C-alpha cells in the first residue's frame, strides 16, 4: 500500500525549511516552542508529560498519506499530528503517531495536549533508535482505517473514529526530560 499511495505527485511537498503558505505554527511558550532554524522546523518542549505541537494551520485533509522525516536530538519522543481539529479553541483534539528514542512507536488520541486514549504502543524494530537518528514516519488514513509505517515498513493498522478530517502537524513530547525534535520534508498525498 505504501508504494502505491506515495508513487504519485504529493499535494503538499514542504521541505520545512521556512514558513510558507501552509502557515505552520511558530511560537515560544512557557512549555515549548516551534521555530524554523537551520533549514528545518525545531519543536522543543520542557514541561514533563507535555506534548508541544506545530500545526500547518492552512491544511485540512480527510483521506491521505502523510509523512515527515524526524530526528530526536535531545530528550524523549516526537512524531506526526494528523486530523487535528479546533486547533485555535480551548478544546483541540488530534491523533499523534510518534516514536521515542528507545525504539517504541505509539498512536495516541490527544485532547487539550493531554493523552485521552492510547490506541497502540509497541516496540518497533524498524525504528532507528537513539538520539541523532533520522526516521521517516508515514500515516495513511482512509475513513476510519489508519495504517502506520516507519522507514517505509508497515508496522500496524487500526480502526478509529475519533476524527475524519483535520490539520496536519508535528510534535515533540517531554515524557521524562526536555526534548527537541527536528523535522523536514513533509509530504501529503490525497487518496
């Protein structure tokens, strides 16, 4: 499925080297920040048990494949945010597909920056574990069916009706220590 879906021309092809028409969140808050630095977007978080997300505010996708390269350069975890809704309200919700430096992947439902439901959490031998390792994460979402890939290898699928559409983004998670994750080369294909 991965090869078939990603073989066409992406509708979003963003190197994430600077802000553009996708209108990525750029901020510096008490608990974290999103900034374009050294040709990539850096997401930092320094509040234990907190997820800091940078959303492409001009995006809205329902059935799609979305992938981004990421490197955890400090701390715990990072990944893709998708089907994010109400990102400017007090009750935003979203799905997060991420990896940690220990080599585990997870799919989470978040609301107001807090984990509401852990849909999946498993070790992933396809993950290049450790700090400074670059990994390619891909999510394919079609209706309620969600397929997860790490470094172009299928790792899991699940059915979830949390949200049928929304914005895409990237996140860093401080599980036990301050975290910084670097993201580049975001791509989206419509299905």
